[in-house]
C-alpha cells in the first residue's frame, strides 16, 4: 500500500466511523444508516452521529443536467438518424435515490435512452422534426425514474440529424456499420 492510499483509508475511517458529527451543506441531503439500516433523513445543517454505529450518506439534490451519448437509430420510415439528448433533473427523495438503486445516473441515462429509442423507431422523421417529441419523452421518463427519487424537469433533444449508413461485410468477423 502506498502512503496516499493509507492516508485515504485513515480519512475514510475517521469520517465513516470515528467522527461524531456531520454537516450537510445547503445543496445536499443525507441519510443515516444505523448498524447498516436506514435510520433517518438529514436536512442541511449540523448533526450528531453515534461513532462506529452510524454512517452518513449524502448527495447533491439541486438541479443538474446530464448529456447523453449520441444514439444512432432508424425511424419508422427507415431513415437513419443520430440523436443527442440532455436530461434536466433533481433529486426529489434522497432515501429512494440512495437506497433503491446502485448507480442512479446510469439508470437515468439508460431509461431515457430506451425511451428515446422507442419514440424514434415508432415515429417518422417528419413527425420527429415536428417538435412534440421532447414533451413525450419527458413525460415517459418522469414516470419511470420517479420511483428512484429522481424528478425529471425536461428532456431535450439537442441534435436530430439524418445520416447515411454504409454496411460493409468482412468474411471473418461479420458486418461492420460505418456512418458517413
């Protein structure tokens, strides 16, 4: 073990087990796990905790955005497109957010990308360019991620571009798709 790892381990030991107080900043919320089980929610401010018994988990709850990676999809009318999406959200229930899902940002990303895919493959390019799909995607995403303590404010498609796909065949390893 190197010196930096030892210092990090000692800091974590101090924060998680020995320290008897905790301060939650205004833009965060937290929960206390007592002997590994949920005990209570912590609002911003100074809090006492029982050393070796209580562990505090906290997370930022204010509005943030997530830029999703580009998706290459085909529309109902067989047009190849690439979409880029931004999700604007905040944490509405810190207990659900911290205790019901391992990596909530991955869940938000995966759920939103799945919904974008469903909407695109069931729509024509003309309909997608009509401007109503942001609302549809936002509503559907909201209903799915609220169960994880996340409230989606808005999902915005920032890019929706038609692309040309070329499919090349290689005998040894199958098809390779190249987008121009």
